[in-house]
C-alpha cells in the first residue's frame, strides 16, 4: 500500500517489524528506520480509533460553531468594515492523500497584498497585515473558519497542519529539506497538532526547527489516540487562543 495520489512521492507503509531507532519529539516516541519514520499498520483497532476521531471532530466542531457564532459574525463584520475585500481568505492546500482542499481563514491582510501561493511567509510586524488582522493572528482567531473545513471532512481538529504547496523551509523546498515530508499526508490535516502544541509554528527559517516540526507531526501519527487529541486541544486553547502566540 502506498501514499495516496497527488503527493508527488510514493512510500511503502512500513510496519513495526524491526527494532527501529527512536527519537522523542517533546516526549512522544518516534520510530525510524533508515532515517525515515515508520508508518503504523492500519490495524482494526486503529481503524476504529479513526472512526471515533471523526465522531469526536463532528461533535466538538458543531458545539464550537454554535458557541462561537456571535464571535465569528462579529469578526466578519469588523473585517468588512475596516478594509476592502472579502471576509475570508481561501487557499488550496494539500490534504489527506495529497488531495487539495480550500482551506479557510479570516482575511488578515490587505486584499491587494496577500500571497495566494503561500510561499511568502508572514513575519512579525508584517506590513501586509491589517490592524484587526494583527489581533486575529495573535489570538489565532483567524484560524476559526477552519471549523467549517473540519465539518466538511477536509480536516480534523488535530493532525499535521496543512502547509501551502511548495512551502519552503530554511530557503529550500520542504520536501528537499525533509525527504519524508509527504508522509504527513497519511492523516487528515489538523486545525492544531503536536508540533504547534509544542511551539513549532510560524516562519520556517531555521532548518533544525523546520525538521523538528515534521518529526513532531510524524510522532503524532505514530502515537495517535483520542486521549492525545484531547490533550493537544487543551494545550492549544491555553497557549494559542488564550496565550496569544501567533503573528
């Protein structure tokens, strides 16, 4: 069995049939063989957990959309009143199996300055960002429209973050810096993930941090459980939405 079409690369779905080397990204074991993370077998137990994960996504997503409806409508009105352009920023990104989907965000930049390719990463004090956009990014409120992506099945609440196609890290294509980069696509991308919960977010300028981000994604894939998902959701609420670490 191989990674789905659209990823641009093919990997065998290795199973844990040898004694692999291990790393521990932020405490989660990451099993590797020949410098490549091993992918867990799609056992009946894992299939059942993935079905339960989807059910948890739907329940929490509907509850969040209902509870946050006044906030979402208020933010949409503020964006519309303070700068010309659409309320939402839509960018197609590779998702599960490499299939592209329309990722949704509240627009945080001036409409004529945004980068649809995603190659030009946002920096601290980026002049392209609007005044209300800076607040939305700092509090991660700009990410909340992705609850609709979760509802549609494009994403999960927790998983590897969906990066723009041709994303660069340390001046290179991410796939060139991390040859097993596309292995992240064996699970639905997430609104948050193990990498983000441990501070690996924002511009990918440093090669070591960029590699660590992917190692965290792969460690999550290997160790996925509903308990881990709930842990990541709680960390994200505390650090991102309450702590305000975005920009």
